[in-house]
C-alpha cells in the first residue's frame, strides 16, 4: 500500500522522543515500511528522514512559555502547513491517509481527498480537535481510538470504528530478569505539571527508595518550583535519554511510578515498563487500568501520594516474568500494525466500492 502519515508538528519525529505520540508515529511508520509498504511521513523539519519524510514546516513548540503573539505565530504556522498539505494530498497517489496529528484541519478536510483517511484519536476531546471531528462527514473516513477510555470520552462527538491499543517494540524494551543491584524506583516522561512528577518524588521519599528521573523539561517554571528543590541523592534527574539508555534505566528499576494528573489516553510508558519486566504503581486514570492487571501493577487513588506510596510498596513484590508476559499479551506493536493494516484495507475496499457504485449508473445510461 502507498500510505501517507500525517504527524503533529510541535516536535520532530525522531529520537530522543519528546513524548509518546512522537514515539508512536515513528514506530508506526518504521513498522509499516518494514512490511514493504510505501510510506511517506508528513512532519516537522529535522524529523527522521528514514521514515520517508516530507517536512511541511519547522517544529512549532515553544521552548519557553512565549508571548501571545508568539503563540499566534505557532498557531498560524500549523494552520497554513496543514491547509497546504491537505490541498496537495488531493493530487498524490496514496491509497490511504493515516491522520496521526492532533489538529482540526486534516480531519475536517478528509472529504476533500479522493482516498480514504483513518484518524487515530490519541487524546480526550479538546475544543479545536472536537470542532474538526464534528465537521468530518467523509463516508470513507474511520476513527480509531487508542483505548476504550478514549473511545468512551469521544462517544458524544463521533462513533469510533475500532479500538486499536497502542503497541511498542518489545525487542526495543528487552526483558530484564534481574534489577540493578542497587535498588531504585524510576519515573520518566515529559516534565510538565500534568504528568505529576512531584507525586512520584514524594512517594519515593515516603518508602525510602531513591527515584531516578528521565525526560525533557518542557515546563521550566514547574521544574524550578516543584521539582528542582527536591533533587539530590534520593531524586536524580538523569536528563533526556535516547532509546537504548532509557530502556536500560527502566529495566534496572524495582518499580515504575506513573503519576498522570489527567485521564491518560493510553500510557506508553506503562507498556514499556512492563516489557522490561518492571512492575508499575500508577494512579488509576484513563486507560491505565486497561493495561495493568493484578499480576503486573497496583493502582492508586489519583492525586493521593500516600496511596501511591502504598501501591509502590506492593508492586515491589510482583514478579518480573508476569510483567513481561502481560506486555506480550497486550502491548506488542505487531498486533497494533496488524490491526491498522486490516483497517486500511477495509477503508480502501469500501472507497473503491463506493466509486464503482457512483460510476455504474453512468455506464448504463
């Protein structure tokens, strides 16, 4: 198949990944190309060229919280980049377009394309994307949700055609049968308020184990006020790691603390931890209860640091082999790619049938 993947434009699609969506897009494109498909990724400049990259603009994320004028510039840069892309796609020979962005324009303009589109819903509804989804009337369009939780949140806006749980490269997060001899807990992800790192630091302190922290600082004010004062021997920020170093860090931990302060749509970090054989203690939010079961994780009351500490203490007794087994059952990228390939083929067949039905009366006139 000739597949176009529309990425979001805030960060480059390359290692080290700014977050889970960048990693997911990279994995999706790489796996599809590995299966022999002709894949083109439309993303921001400095993304990985091995994905079949066509850069549509510079990355639009602001390193610092900018002025209203700077934010307006980023908004219009994305708007015009997607508008130009959607116009150009009308004349490109793709069999299917996979909209993996979080922008309103690709989905709202799906009906202008001659080929079908699949849009993956990665987040709960927010005003801009919801407005685009409500405008989507293309019969050849499908919505896929990354979890049952996300599908339920979108149900009042649009029907989800299929739930396709995100997947990870299990080989990229190899099983670690034994943790590091020096015990530690791990937390990793984007360092922003909604990821709740401050809860993990306090919970680790309560149970007396050091916390190793990895990830980019994307909210400097939050980092300076809530995180930096607590860093030291018992809470160490090791920086923004590449894939290999991150897998080694996670694999050496006794448990992973997952502390979202919102309804996490999926939780790739949970899947990665399980793949390494590392038990999870997590706030019971969003899709996380769909990934974890009693063999591999312990759920905590959201925003309750004492409950998180108790969950982490309980998670330390879980078996690493069971964690890996759970990842193999529910988080394998091969299952995810199988599902997307099947969805693409169904959409292409339905689109072809609709075109044939439209032409048939003309042929018999």
